[in-house]
């Protein structure tokens, strides 16, 4: 029974922290390794270009299709609404909302695929 209690105590005792690296270059290498900075940088850069790709898709392909019934075939960014003698330029806002929804949906699909294939 004492042997089992010792095993339990060993399991509950926190492990010792890794020693702090000495020297600036060793600390920098530990920083890069521990926080996975390179992977974060790659993900950030890919995210920027994915956003640009989706924005181009929305602006050049989807918005002209949506703009046909809304503004009589013109540019959706020039879409305006008149209310109580006030002119509201809502075209740019609509473009931003549509772009956000499509980007969010694309990111949702990417996360869903990553979970399916267990990519972390």
C-alpha cells in the first residue's frame, strides 16, 4: 500500500521546470521554439493572401452578379437609397458586409476541413 501511495505522490508532484537558457542567442532560439513564431508568421502571411484572394473573388465575380438586380446593372458601390430627402450611399457598406460574410464562410470551411483531417 505504501508503494501505491508513493506512486500517486509522484504522479501528483509537479515536474521541474526546464532550465532557463543562458545567452541571448539561446534565449532567442528558445523563444522561437516555445512560441512557434515561424508557424505563426507563415499562418499570418497565408491569411493575408487568402483574404486578398477572397476579396478579389467577391469584388470581381460575386458583386457584379449581385449588383445586376439591385442597381439596374451598374456598379454596386454606387447604390444609393433616398429616404426623407436624404441620400444614403449604402453600396460600399453592402460590399463590406458581403465580403465579410464570404470570408467568414471560407474560414469556416477551412477550419471544418482541418478538423476533419485532424490538422492542427
